[in-house]
């Protein structure tokens, strides 16, 4: 039986970076991946969905319309074009991961992993193998939630966020069940392709973890592009006819019926723990929320760690990678980061994009903080006028010291612009610091300075009321 210093289960961003870090410090490392190609959902789901978004943006003519003032000349891209580009990107990333693992001397096993004992892992496949690890790192990620009748998903007319990437044709109309991040991303993308989109939400609140005034702006932009939001609705049943020319029928608990070409379940994700046989190792876990860990991602069994989506903490690829680095540094007491920053950027790759870091206005209110806001629009900057893009930034700051505690952006490139905001929140920068910062002209980053001036205006009584009124519409 082969013996390793570390066995990593899962080759997504978390598993790959952890395996490579341990190997860099001369540890003998094995990595096990059940899929035919490494990369996990980050490579085989997230990246293809971003390809679909970029194809929609270019094919719709939206970017050219905003930049040049051209009339809309939409053309629907072939499904073959999307699949070809998405496959090429995923394959390229998978090859890079394999090369990185090979270059660092990591032994790669293709097969499904399960615990036989706290230190022994069985790798399934044509020739099952058993390997031993002093430490074991679980990085198996997550899968689409099955909190619905999974038999409904046929990959033809009814999809989840995995099967939607293997479309044989574009939908003529689409109902998305769930208004989470995936639901908003796919909804705004397909709507831009002149597809009638309905998004069903069980409550009146869209993405409650985000600042709700920002979400109102975002939802309004999606509705302007043709998305129809259906609030406080819960699905009862889906009727799929044998004839593909007939519409499928969605019946909701209030008795209402919606006829559409296709449906997409987007009700979140669950941690991948089912096939690991964690009970053989004594690891505490929950099939939905995953494996509870301490601050260095160690489970209740001291030599077994869990990172990324599988621990159910923060389901972001960038955070998963850093969790892996922290776990390896802790295991082997080697050089490296020992914690993950609290100033985490969140992004929605929708159209328009949404991004945030730090506190929301709802958090400020709940904690009884005496705060105010500074707001600026893309159109307040010369660059924004030139691009013709609708977008907004919102700074949240405490009144007594003007320290910025939250940054929220909606608009083109928001997921890039937010990284400057991360530094502001992390380093407790003030509005006065912001207005002293030089920015290239003309750039969208100038909206930070405009928002800081707007915040100072709120404190001094010279605030331009048109901004506040326009924002709250």
C-alpha cells in the first residue's frame, strides 16, 4: 500500500492549490479526482457559464450599442459556438491543472475516493487501490441542490445548473426556479439573447446577503432587459409533454400556471460528502451543510481537514484556494498564510454585474451603527458617459470617523472594480483618504471619489439630493 504525507480528495481550486503547496515543501502528496478531467465545478460549470455570458454580450450588440450608439443588431449565436468555446476553455484549464500537479510531483489518481479507516482511502476504478495518508484533505466541492424532485431534470427541457451547459438548443422561453446567484446570472444572460425569462422567488427578497437597495437597482436593470420576476411563488409540479413543440406546464401552489419552453432549477448547492463514507473515519458531517471545521479547516478528527464548498462556509473559489493554503501550513508547520482575510469580495457575473465587500446597510441597522452613505453613478464620470453604461457605487461609512465599512457596486466590470474597495474596507480607509487618491482620467474608478464627495456632502448638508432620490426609486 502506497503511503503519503498528504492525500487530497478533489481537484478543484481548493484541492489543487493545497496539493501543490504541500508538494512544494517536499511532502509526498496524492490527489484523487473522480471526474474524467480535473478542475471541479469551477472549471466545468463556472467558466462555461461565463463564456455563455460573454457570447450573449457580444452577440446582442449591447457593448457596441453603448460604445458607439449603434442600433441593436442582435443575432443568436449557434449553440455549437458556445459549446466549442466553453469546451476549449475547460479543456485548457484542466490541462494546466494536470501540468501543475505533475510539475510538483503530485501523484494523480482518477477514481472515486472513500474512507476505509481514518487514514486509509480506497480509490475505485477499473483497478481499485488502497492508499494511506498521514493527513487527509477533503476538497470534494458541492453539487446542485436536490431539494426538489430530481427526476424532473431530464437535461432536455428541465435542467439544473450542470445540464444547462449541455444544451442541444437555446430555449424559446425559460423559467428559472430560484433567484440566487446562479438564477440571476443565467436569467440576465438568456434575457439578453432575446429569450423570455421568468425568475421565480419564494419570498419578496432577492439575494438577502447583499445590500437590498443595491439589489433593487439590480433587479430593476434585469427587468428593463425583459426578465419577469415572480415573487412569493413555490413550485407544485412540472408537466413535460412528449411533443417537444408543446410547452411544458409549471403549476404553483397558489394555483397559477406558467407555460414555457424550458425550466431551470437554481435552488443552491449541497456539499459533496455522500460517497466518502465519512463514518468509517469518524468524521462528523451533514449531507446538506457539509463538514464542520475549526478556524484552520480541521474536522473533529485532528488529521482530517475539509476546505472549499464541502465545509459549507463560503462557497467561493478564491476563498477555497486560500483555505487550502492555510490548512497545509497548519498541518506541516510550513511557511504560508495562517488565516483567510475577513475582507472578502463577492461577485455576481450577471448582466449587469454585482459586487460587494464588507457590511450592508441592513447589517449597519441591525447593529445600531450611526452611519451614512455616499453614492455615485457611472454616468457621473467621463468614462461612464463615454461607455454609456448604467451603474452605481454605494459606500457605507460611520459618521463619527468617516471610515468606510462597505462597498457595493452594480454595473459593467463591477467584479473588477470591487477589488479597490477590498483595500478600503480592510485597511479602514476614510472618505478624506478617498478624495485625496489620484485616479487616471478618464476611468470608472473615479466613481469611488465621486461617492466619497457625496458622502461628505451628506455629513455637511451639501448633499446633492438628486442622487439619493434617483437611487431610491
